[in-house]
C-alpha cells in the first residue's frame, strides 16, 4: 500500500509540474480574444457629416426619379435637394486654415443653381443636362471637403445625349441605373438602363 501511495504522489507531482511549466512559464497560453479595432475618426463633426449624408441621399433619390422618368418625383427631389444644399454645415469649414471653405463655396453655389434649374426646366433633356452639371459640382464639392463617411462611385454613360455625348453621375454602388436613359427613353425604352460603368471613386474613408 505504501508503494502504491508513493507512486500516486509521484505521478501527481509530475502532472502538477507539467501544468505549471506549460501554462504559466512561457508554454501554452490561454487564448486571447480578437484585438480591438480602433474606430475611425472623421475629419468633420457629426453634424457636418449628417448634413452631407442627407444631401447625398436626396441626390440619389433625384437620380432614381430621373431613371423612372417621373416628373413629379423629379421636381419633389430637386426641391428637396435645394433645401438640403442650403442646410449643409459649410460654416464649420471656416476654421480650416487651408482655404477649404472658400474653395467649397463655388461648387456648392453651382450645385444649388443646377438643382433649381431642374425645377423650372421645360423638358427632359434640359432636366438631365442640369443634372449632369449638378453631378459635376457635387462631385467636386465632395472632393474639396474630403467627405469621409461613405464611398461614392462616379459613373459614366457614353451616350447620354444624342447617342454619342457622355454624361456622369454619382452612385452609392458600382451597379448602373442610368438616369440619362432610364426605363422609358423614347427610342431605347428600358434597354439602356444599365448602359455605363464606374469611371472613378471618391473615397476618403479612414482605414
């Protein structure tokens, strides 16, 4: 019996030593959870970002109204966009010492003017040409202020006007829904809805 206990305690001591040196002295260590990912910090305030987000969302609604050749919705969204552009928190940019505020004023003013033009345009081509100018200025504005809350896709339709004149627009995705040819074009009907492709992106998001 003594021999049995001696063997038992020897095994116990060996096992205890193995556990100690393996798990507490540099051997296997308890698994750790995933490292926390640092949150991206925007260059702008939450209020500024929200005002831009609202403007971009309204612009997308206007684009979709043009896709569907919906005159009432086009006018509603053009009006909503003029109000949204008026509400952009650009005064925040005055604190920047690199001249961003002054640079942003020109495309912002032009974008407002083009949104207003859509409201009074007498035909679809005039609306879409104003939308093209609006898109160019809104794109420039997003680049100037370095909007960093979402990725924007710059799409191109190679035959937006007269079958051979290119035009551009902003999109939230790479998928093409062409606001220049749309679903009810008098010649193409809906066959050119996906005509076009992404040409560039605007992406200032922090990685």
